[in-house]
C-alpha cells in the first residue's frame, strides 16, 4: 500500500503519480496518522489540484484539499479576438433583424428586376428585334418577347415603378436609362435601377435623384 507522509505539502505531480499507482478500490495510508484514503477520493483531489500547486496532507483531516490559491488564469490574445468576433457577429445579426422591412423588400425587387432586364437585353440582341419593358397596373411586360418568356409580376404588392417604357435592344448600346422603385407603404423608401447603356442595370445609392 502506498504511504504518504503527514503534515507536509506535496506538489501536484507527486500527488498525480501516487494517484496513478493506486489501483481501483485501493487505499492510501497517511503515515503515522493511520488514516486511509480511497483511490477515488485521491484521484478526485488530484484532479482539483492545479499544475504547479501544492497539497497539504493534514493529520486531522480525512479529505485532501489544496492549500495554495490557484494561480490566476488570464485571457490570451486569441481568446479575446474570438470573443470580439462573436460580439461583432451578434451585433450585425441584431442590426439586420432591426432593419426596415420595406428597404429589404425593395432591394430584392430591384435586384430581381435588374436580372430580368439584362436577360431581355440579351434575348433582344440574339433575336435582332426590339424589346421594350413597359410598366403596367399589375406589374410589367416585356414587349417583343414571346408571352411567358420572362416573368411580368412583382414579388410583392408593396412596390411601384415610375418609369413607363424602357428600350432594351437590339443594339448593344441602348443609351442611359433608369427606373425608380418606390415602396407604396413607405413612399420615402425608394431605389434607382439604372444603366449607362453599356454596363448592366445596377442599383444606385442616390435613389432619391430619380424620384417623381
């Protein structure tokens, strides 16, 4: 049976070695005090002892307890950077969740319409026939293309366009054109979808410039 002296401080590595040599269900004798400690208790106490700490084996105590304070553990730079990154992501998520829904819906409508206009331009050049986009009461229509070739409806019911007609081809250069999309429920919310005639239709930041 392994024996530990009583009334001295034992370093954590020594305690861990003793705990490792003690078989499951075995006992550790505390010298002259004739107090025996079971292997589970010894291993449990060894697990609580910090690296570099000391354990005091008191003659009058059955339990083994650390006598020196655990060295304070600081945060590494990597840990701080991870925490900052998590906070930044959480802040961005909150900002997106609090964002005005009409702005998000209008941006989605503008991006979709821009893709449809570019598709119509490509088909106009391929067919070598004029294609016009025209605004209607219920949505829009692409004149010069077969019925059903492209969608003619908005994604939602909260958008209107101020432009009436756009010429989309067949010439590669169609001249500067733009459409201002306005939220019906929030008229101050608007986006401008424009092209210089060469580059694709894109959303502009100065949306108010094209307001009716």
